[in-house]
């Protein structure tokens, strides 16, 4: 009897180990799936045309809490100072030195003291395409604002973000420890999360995700195994040979952090005014759905669409640049 019971236990153990091995092989195969780079998206590449980079401020650096030196550019206000400030967060792949310079320079010419940050993983900040942990971008932004407060202790700051950077700005605006650092948040063509009704399929050809790898890493996290988050899971449609300027891929932890937690989660937590600007001709987002999507969750969100403007045009098109710069210059002291 005892031998029969032992044989039964050993048989169960054998099949259990086989099942674990099979699952491990499946996870390994999913994680090993190669990330496919999408072809260059010309509407993004062509957005650089017409941007005057001769006025781009010099790169400066500050030291984050982990000792890493992160890059930023400071735009001193010209003309009549408004007594307002702004921190600008670029979109996916970009930096403080890319096409958003057209908008950040315009805000400064309207008297808004403006800082454009190289978010960690981009530009001159850290390892391209990767960060150390989810939450590090928030830590960096807290450190950056503390750095700014040494010279501008009382300046009311508006947080402005574009595309994926707008999703991150929404994440920040909903975080209790950070939301009071900014009197207002402005989102430009925001990416509101993978399940938002405002997304064009595959972001209009801009982004290609490694779905098997993402699903495997998510399943492992639910099992309490947090591994391999440094692996690339998102490829962006940047031009060939542009890696010195643009970031071609994101690690899993950077992709998760440089985004909203989900607009249905973050919007209810807002305590300060929020405005969304979208381009009516946006090829990555369905801008006509912004108002319905966000106001169903947070009716007080202000949504503005600009005709004749695409995704990158929201930071380069003169009509969009003028409207947004004027908005930040005149509503940056907490007005809704």
C-alpha cells in the first residue's frame, strides 16, 4: 500500500515537473520573440522641416538622486515676463533638442520661463531606451523641480507634455506627491493608453510592440517574478541611422513608466486644471474622440481641436504653436 502511494506521488510529481517545464518553455519562447522595427514614418521625419534650431539653448545638466546627470534646456523668457513657468516633456523617441523646440521657444517669447527636459532614457539622460525601474521617471521629475526651485522658488509651473510625454504628464498630474508641484497640466496629442478609444491602429504606423514578450513579462510579474524588464518591447518608426538623435526602441520598464497608468485611473485623481490640445488631422490619434473619452471620466477637462494639424504639427505648425503658447502664457497661474 505504501509503495503504491509513493508511486502515485512520484507520478504526480513527474507530471507536475513536466507541466512546469512546458510552461517555462512557453514563456522562454514568448520572451525570445524578436522585436520587429516598423518602417520610417515620413510624417514624423518630415516634421523637422521648417523648425529653426539656431535659437536652441545649450544643453545643461542636473544630478538626479541616483547620481546620474540628466539633460535639459532652459529658455529664458523674452519680451514682457508673465511670471509663469513651464516644464515641457517631449514625446516618444524625442528629446529637448527635437522638433518641440518650435513650441518651447514660442512659449519663452511670450514671457513664459520654460525648461525642456531630456527624460531619462532619451537625449543626454541615462541609457538610451531604458531606465532602472518603473517610477524612476517620477523620481527624476521631483528632483528636477527641486533643482529649479533653487532659482525660481515661487514661480507657478505648468506641466506640458506631447504624445507619450503627455501620457506621462497625466500620470504625474494624478500622483499625490507630485500634483501640487504644478498649477496646471497641458496635454498635446496625448497617448492615453493602449485601451483608449483615441488610438489609431498601431499608432498610425509609429509604434510596433512585441506582444508575445509583453504578455510573457506581464504574466511573470503576476506570478511574482519581475525579470527581463530591460528587454526591448517597443520599436518606433524613426529614420535609419538616426540613433544619435532619436531613440529607436523602448525597454519594457521604460514603456510602462513613460505613459499614463490608464486615463480611467489617472483622470479621477486630478486636483488641478487640465487642458488637452489635439490636431484634427492627427495620423496617430483619433482626436475627435478625446472630448467624449476624457469628459466621461472627468467632465472638467478642457479639450481643444486645431484644424489642419497632424500629430507632430501640434508642436511645429505655426497655428498650433501660437495657440498653445498663448494658452500657456495666459492660463499658467492656475486658471482653468
